[in-house]
C-alpha cells in the first residue's frame, strides 16, 4: 500500500502550488493530460459549466500557467 501512495504523490508533485481550488487543479491536469483543449472540450470532459471553465482558464492564464494557442488552451512552457 505504501508504494501506491508514493506513486500518487510523485505524479501530483508537478502540480503548481498556486493552484488552490479543486477546479483549477482539475482543469490544469486535464490540459496536461490531453496536450491542450478548447473551453468547450473542457466543459464536456469535466462536466463543468462553461462559465466556470472560462473563469478557471482566465485565472490560470493570468498566473502564466497556461496559454491560449488559437482556440486551444495549453500548459505554458
């Protein structure tokens, strides 16, 4: 059981400390896993309201954690 906990911690250690809310972590990790997504894609994938997704995206973009590439949002380099 201890090994499983260590693996989970290792996978989540790259989540930026600035991400305080569960929604921002969820959106960030989804963008990381998919390599990029539109707001509509995120709305459907995460079963969130589009206004909530747009708010989270705006916040993440303001913190320079993600960037918009045409219509898709991606993790900032």
